[in-house]
């Protein structure tokens, strides 16, 4: 009897999953597989925080599939070979997946498609994780956009993203091999995705609920609360002003189509104006994926090739460690880096300040920061992480102007005036008054005997001047 094989990747959900919806409609015995591919050429190894999330996401997906009458099969290795083997093993006549947009992943998918064309199973792919696929949004000259605002304007001028698909209430029974048994797979625990020695994940566990249900709960909470003041609240790290949906989007536990139309449905008589700003954040994610689609080496090569001549300096081991561990002596940078280490996430306003400090005040190559975030962020994806770092560095598309250097003192005074965020992540400064906490060295609260907080590792005026001189030399060359 013919069967259907659904190959899941960054789409770990039942809701609005076109491949699963098609499988349910076909009604044939079903195999749902996730392949942990660390072998195919060019596939970027997962960071530690992402591995933690993936473990819990797969566990909850397996439970959801079980409730719908199916199961999740896990296999590890080269994806193309495993999918071909599993197709033969289950006599699959239909092979379904949702599309990916990084070059190594597209190469794997194309290889599987070519094999299927030659060997018989009907292979079909679907649009599931981007509302505007990269090749569909083009300038009048037919090329990709290099600036976000016209890109997003073009997206909004076209057809509205499709309505999301409901989760299948019931999935077909599990396909059997020729031996009459379900295909064998790995145990999730055998993959060793969770940190053990040491186990640094306690803060992540307290902060997050990976999985589809957690994503929908966060969306509901956002629409009932922070969405009304998103345009201003999103910049305040001391309040819950953002959706925190980024890691759920990274793993496809919720689709952008679902978010887009849930907003529409939640406000049938008109959305708060602030939600236009939120939609543009979804648009920035789409723009980053177009950048990666057109520039597959975005994580290792400057988007703007003139930055190949930029005189990055090699930070001392002490400086780099101080930035990574939140010991720079600048409270906003340090609070953000400690939030990152404790929770696997950092407020976006603070991300920009922390990244700017590393790249511009310490004159450190953006790739070192991108690699650290790749390993420590639960929402690190292959497009947004390098695109955002290049934006801060000035080497990317639609880049921050070279003369824009985030002053961490000015930023914390403006966006965390009372010091609520700083006190939460820097308990050693909790006794300082609001006017002193942004510059603790002026209050005698750093560097001296018995003081737990470090003095600044670099001066802001002189490091700013050094960066501006280097950027100006590049601009004039």
C-alpha cells in the first residue's frame, strides 16, 4: 500500500503546516520525520541554545502528533540519503516538505527533488515559513531589494498573505515497512542536545515554553497587552513590551501567516496603529531571508565588499571575555549580555547597543559577535543573525550609518531611565539611585576595594573618535 512521507525541518507545528495538511488530505499511511543533518555540505552547526530549544520543541511536537494519531520519527545523518532510504523503506508514493531558503538547504532539497523525479515518488514542496518568498519581491529592474523600506512597501502593495490552514484534527495511521513494523528511529535523548556538564539551561527553562502551544499563548498575551503600545514599549527593556515570538518563528512553531491574520481577526474594527510597526518587524525578518537567499555567505562575508578593507582590531582575550560575560563596566551592555547568558534572549534595543559597543567601541570584527550570538541565542537563525550584525557594523544592506555609534549611557538613560532593567540583571548595582546607576563609576560604585562591578574597559569618547576615524578613512578611500 502506498504511503506519504512528510519531512519536517524548521516547521515544527501542526497548525498552518501545508505539508501536513496535504498528507491528511491524501489519507495514505503516514511517516513524519525530522532529520538532524550535521553532515550535508554547508549546513551550519547549531548553537548550544538552539539545540536546547530544539530538544524541547521536538518533544512537544511528538506529543502533538501522537494526539492526532501519528508519531514523530527521528533520524540523524545526511538528509538526502536518509529521505531516499526512508521513502523506499515505507514505499512512499508522496514526499512532502515545506520550502527552505538558505543555499545549503536548497541544495539538499534540490537533490532530493531530482532523485524523486528519477525514482518515482511524487515530491511536492510548499510555502510555509515566509509570507513573501525571496524570488517574488523584485525591483522594477528585476533585481532584489537592497533597502528595507521599498522592499516592505512592495510586499504590502501585493496580494495579502494567504489565510492560515487549520491543524489537521486527525492524521492517517503510521506507515509500516515491508516487515510490517513502523520504521525505526533514534531516541531524542541519544542526540545529546541538552547541556550536561555543566547544565547551564536553568534560566532558559524558567523563561521559555518551547513548542506550538507556547507560541500561540505568547501571541494571545501580546495581543491582549503590549500590542497597544508596541511602538514605544518595544524600546523599553524594563517592561514586557515585545511579543517574544522570535524563537518560535525561528523553529516554525508558529507561522507568520498565522500571526498576520490573528492580528486581523483580533481587531475586527481596526488595529492599533502600533501594530503597523509590529508588522514591519515581521517584514524585516522576511527582508533578512531575501538577503541570505541572494548572499549565501552573509555570515562570513561583508555584504558591502569595501568593508573587506576595514581595519578591524583584534580584541584582547580579556576585552572579548568582558563583553561576553557582561563585565565591560557599562551597565546597559552588561545587563544585556547577562540577560543573554541567563535566558538565551536579549531585548532588541539592548542587542543594538551591545553589538555597537563590540564593533565600534572595541573595533572588533562583527563576525566574532555574530558567532557568539549564534551560540547563545535561542532565536538565532541563519538570516537575521548575520544581517542584523552587518547592519550594526555598517557593512550590510540598509546599514546603520557609519557615524551612528550607540552610546550605552545615553541609551540606558533614555530607555531605562529608572534603571529597572539594569537592577534586574546587575544586582550589584541595585542600591544605586536612578541618576547614578547609568554611570556607576561616577558614584564610586565600581573598581574600588570591595566593589563588585568593574570599571569601564574602554573610554567612550576616545573609542568613538577612533571608530569614526576608521570609518571615515574607509569612506574616503
